[in-house]
């Protein structure tokens, strides 16, 4: 049983406060986890409880920490940490709101993850194995950001993530080696054209391009320069994060000074789909626009994963609504959008039942917490998105996955092309 639940604040990768929770069991086992935080959040996400006011730009987590130390601790002490489902249910009921805003999504997810860690520690198992329901573990295909834009780079580029997907590699280790070369090639290329200017929130190069297209071109160019064949060895993935660009019923490309109607935007995206080896594309239209998502999925869903992030917010009801309209074919699974591990897992299971893919994803505000690496392996999620190939809050996750691959030894299998088997 749980002996104590303690919350306190630590700092995330943007230098903002966030919630860490430490759980101790009566047998001395410890679990600890930290909540991440998004910047381009979907409106249906579990909301973080923030203090507001002037201190830390309003991002303080004093109230969320208090939720943990008072109500949440009061509820959880004495409960069985091995029963994640009943603990998560208790958390949801205790909060009592639809968006988890009373106690805070940040308080709830840190607690939920810390419970899992404590359970694993008590069982003497690595977390992924504790979460696994059997079956052969499979190392996920990473989606690694090369250029960062959107809300993660002060709107310097309209699109948010320009990513490399090394699905042709033969192991997770090799996948990271390939992308390390692409990342380096991209840096050299940025130097050569005089456009290197540091990195964005998730570690991708800060874009000083003149257009979105130039960034996609630069990504394809860097894949080639590193010695790989775009599309065959390494696919291109874009997170459009279109909700961020939506103004007055259309899409505003700030960088290019262009305002597009939804139809014009559809055609713009379609022309990129035709011109580049795009294997994955996330949030191509504003959240809630099921019709354009469905039209886009009908046209491109057989050749690319159409991923719902803001569209789905890791929520089973939204997944059902999107499935009904055939608005996408892949779930971006962010545990803190759901608020508890059980709800995130349910979202993944709903996606799997539909025959969709799932990508487990970090947030733009992260820490050294590596829980999601274990969720991917333990839950059998074959794709993994945690940002770029720099900044230690990103590298910590890639490195944890390498450790897991190493520990599996001869049993380690890399998902490689499997997540894309349904595509032509
Ligand atoms: P966020 O960005 O964590 O700022 O929401 C990640 C994403 O959009 O995938
Ligand atoms: Zn996204």
C-alpha cells in the first residue's frame, strides 16, 4: 500500500515550474515522475493548474502542488499502487471535472506516473515490463525533429515540426545513428546558407528560412547529404499544428504573409504531399474541422499516416468522433493530454481497435523524466516522438530507449517499416 504522496515543484526545459510527485510504499519502494507541458495545446486537453499572477509569468504550480499534498495524498494513502486502474479512477473522481482543471492535469499525470513507477519498483521490474501485458516488446520508430517552428520558435516558421523518420534502419540504435547524421548535415547546411541561429524549444534548428517550403526542401536535402534516400531509408514527417495558424476562418502563413481559405490551404498541403516523400502529417487542419481532415485522409490516408494531436487530444470520445468521420488514421498519444495513464492507454487501445497507428509523444516543455519511453515499449506502441536530437530533455528519452534496447539484447526487435505496412 501507499505510505506517502509528496508533491513539489521543479523546472522544465523552458525554465518554467512543473510538478514532481514522489510516492513511497509501505515496503519502502519509491516512484517519482514529473509532468510535462505543451505550448501548442489542443482545447480539449486536460488542463494544467497554474497559479496565474505575475510570478513566473503566471506559470507557477503552487496550487497544483497543493492538490497533490492535500486532497490527492489524502485519497491515495493506503491504496494499492499495483492497481493503476483503481488509482486513476480515484484521481478522476476526486477531481470531478471534465477537463481536470480543479486539481490540475499536471498534478494528476505526475501522480499517475509516479504510482506506476512505485508499482514497478515494488515488483522489482523495469517500468516497461511492469506495464506490459506480455507479447514481444518492439522498439519504436522515432520521429525526430530537425527544424522547429510554430509556437516553439515564436512563430518564426508557420509549420511546427519538420521531422525525420528512420523507418529503414534495422535497430533503434541505427535509427538514432542515421538521424544524428541528418541533424549534423542540416546544421552544416544551415551554416552554408547563413541561416543557422540556435535551436527551438524541442532542439530542432531555429528556422531562418523565407518560406515553409524552403524548410521542407532543406530537410530532404539534409537526408540526402547525410547519405540516405529520402522516403526509402528515412521518411519526412510534418506536424503542421494548423490550429496555431487558424485565423478568421482561414489559415494565415505569417512567415510568407499569405492568408489562405481552407480550400486553398488544402491545395497547398496537397501540393506538398505530391512533391515530397511525406510519410506522416499531423494536424493538417484546425481542430474540430472533421470535414477537411476527412477529405484529406480520403485523398492521402493510403500513402501517409494522418495523425490527430489537437484533433484527438488523447481522448477516447474524440477518437470515436474522428473515426466516425474517418478524419485521420493515427493517434498522437500524449499522456498529459489525457491526465492519467489509464486514460492514455485506453486511447491507444481505441486507436488499435480501429486499425490506426499510435505515436507516443512528449511535450514541448519537458524534463529528464523518461516515463514515456517505457510506456511505448510496455504498451506495444511502435512510434515515438520526443522532439529533436539535441537538448538533454530530448536526448534523455532517446538514450533511455537505447538502454532498453541494450537490455533486451537478442530479444530486441525494431518496428522499422511495420507501422507503415498498411500504406502504399
Ligand atoms: P506541444 O507540441 O507539446 O507544444 O503541444 C507538441 C506537438 O504539437 O506535437
Ligand atoms: Zn502536434
